[in-house]
C-alpha cells in the first residue's frame, strides 16, 4: 500500500471520529445495567482519596489511560504532541496509534517520536495491528524497531477482524496470528497487551492470549467508537454487522474471572464517558480504564480543555468512592455492584 493511501486513510479516520456519528446504534457498553450500593455512613476523607495505581511496574497517578488513536499522517503530529503533554501532566499512560506507517516508510516517524519527547516519564505503549503481526516476514526486527523509536514501556497488538473485512483495502488473512503473538511475547523485553478495537475480547480469547504469555488484556468492547461504522461511512455503505460485538461491561466481568489462574493487567475500554463508568469498570474487575474519542474531541481544541475534562472524570470517580466507602483503588475493587434487575 502506498504512503498516500495509508496517510489518507488515517486522515479519514480522524475526520470521521471527530465529525460523524461513529457509535453503536442499538448496543451500549452495559454499565447502565449496574448500580452501586450506596454507603450512607461513609467516613472517607474526600481530599485524601488515593487514586494511585500501577501500569505494570510503573506508578501512575490515576487509573486512566489515553487509548491509542493516531499517528502516521501530517494531521496526527500536533494531536500526538498535545496528548503527550496531557499524559505527562497527569502521569497517566498513553498509547500511540498504529505504527504500521512507520514500517512502510520513514516519512511520518516524527508523529510517533514526538510522543516520547513530550510525555516524559509517563508510560508510553506502541501499537501494531493483527494483520501486520500475522503476515510479518521479519517480526523480530520490526517489533524491535517499533519499540525503540518511541522507547515503549509496553506494546499493544490490536485485533480488528471486523474492521478489516469491512475496509475495502482491508487485510483479512490472520492465519498464524496466535503463534506470531507468542513470538512477539518471547522476543520483547516489555509487556505485551492485546486489545480489540470495539468488538470486545471474550473470556475464551483472553485465556488463549494469557496462555502464551500476554500480560495485558484491553477488552475494548462494544458501546463506544465503532470502527465498523467508521469504515462503512468511509465507503458510504451499510451492513447488518454494524453493531456486532460484546458489551464492555460483559467483557470486563467475565475476563476478570481468569484472575484465579493468571496474573495480568485488565483494561476496560469501549464507550467509557464519565467517572461513574470508570468506577463501575474497576468494581467489575478492571485495573485501568482507557478512553479515546472523547479525549480526541477535546484535544483538537486544546490541552487545557482536555485536562479539565479528565479532571472532571477524576472528581466524579472520587465522588463515587466517597459515596461507597472506598478510600483507595484497592477498596473500590471490593465495592458491591447491584444489577438493576435486582432493584425492582
């Protein structure tokens, strides 16, 4: 694929996510089906609520990460610079968009490198798609190169079979994917995270990934940005598969059941839009919550507006903790969630 086609597709993705309805039509992330048990005798000191947690071996200030968005086009460089500044100021993890473009040519390397320049010591993770992993002829050197250009603290492999099959230029041959993911785990000296892009990771899939040494699962469930919708809008088409996928809350709850036998980082993403949903994610088992499109919409305006938005979520999260008797993240994980069906 030529540089111009790849860069144009990335530009299209940014524009559609900013300006069009790329959400699910009939499916939500599922968090609306849960309520917290209110703790009326709370003694939590609001100003002393501790939101610190870990991203693998690194300490972070809040259980929030800026999910992978963009890179590899002229339009993405300023966006990535601003995202990195936000991550640095808040000391939260940040993901780069797909680094596929970096493997095709060196023209847009700066759109990735700029993130390490501005994010400081905040955790930064690289990103490559399943199709590139499955079809690579030089996997060891490619992964090493992608890690080195951003000094990555972790590497994400994103799974997007539905997006690929709906994309006119999509690559739908994933033969050998699991074997090659295992190879990436073995050759990398940093943790490997596997994420979906909006259809969710099931317990069955998560177990197979954990069995080969993957250290992080980002469920990226249905309910948020819908990459099927993005590709359909690009091509002015429709499909019965537009709303395909597992809701985020279901994925978090069921994948969390694997903790009995595996030690891994569980990331909840897919339609998270406020501090209440961040709190519900953690109560269902997530360690960290990833958010992308709402941050993209704010970052194109300014860094300050984005900081205000994330600080609003942080305050909402602390309010939930105050109202449920949780002084820190460890205690929030033990707070009871009630299914709405049990309330009536």
